[in-house]
C-alpha cells in the first residue's frame, strides 16, 4: 500500500508547536497521533517555536538524581509503615489466639464482623 503524502497548514503546525512549547504534548505523542515523523516535527519546532533558536531546555542530571532519591526515600518510608502495620497485625492475632486458648472460646470466630 502506497503511503499518501499529506500536508499540514501553517496554523495547524503553529498550534501543535505551541502545545509542545507549553509542555502539554510530547514530540513522540504528537508523532504517534498524526503519524508524522519526529524529524518533521522538529523542523516545525525550529520554524515556529517561540523559544529562541539557540535556546535549549536542559534537564539537569542533578535534579533527576534528586528526584530519584526522593522517590526512593518515599518508597522506604512506605515500606517501613507497612512493616509496622504488619507487626501490629501479627501482635493482635497472637493476643486473640492466646485469649481464645485461655477462655476456651473461639474469640476470632465469635467477634468476627459479618460480611
């Protein structure tokens, strides 16, 4: 099947580049939606972008490392909280088991909420 050549209006290109400049859309997403090559989209950016031609958006490795470290810290805190809750649950289960043995009744079954 032969691929049909398509052309996009200048206003269309300007609109999509504006969305790219604002960060509302990525080059990859735009490419996937409209089936346009990344190269063509980058040409649109060079031609219609509000950013200066020599201006670049730099993602610093340090900020990415800091963000990653914060995420690791958050995961560690959540794992610690989960561990504390699991210990609490184990403790309460053991208390119920001992109380059941000492009273001779199945306390867990007797006081289990109806579902």
